[in-house]
C-alpha cells in the first residue's frame, strides 16, 4: 500500500472510531476539510475500503437499530468502521 493510501485509511478509521456511524456526505466533507483530498479521490478510496471490508455501509432499518440510529429518511446510509 502506498503511504498516501495508508494515511487515508488510518484517518478514515480514526474518524469513524471517534464519531461512530456517520453519513457518507459528512465523512467526505470531513476528509476534504482535514486532509485536502479531492472528492473524486475520496469516493474512490472509500469504495476500496468497503471492498476490503474495512468499512461498511449501513442501509437497513435493522442496521440502524443495531447502532441506535433513529432515522426517518429511508434513503439514508451511514458508514461505519468494521
């Protein structure tokens, strides 16, 4: 893994560990502000982390309930560190 990818992985894991499940847009905005990554770069790297099983996307009511998320918007999805 390239150092930049390792830094991204560590930064993402740390943020999700501290914040718990967060909406994708919130995570992307945080990574843009804190690290200066471009949106397209972040989206590509998040997809890679999901494929590796490092983060998961919570989409179902059952997933939300398991983490205590009260969400009325059925289109919502949250990212969480596995």
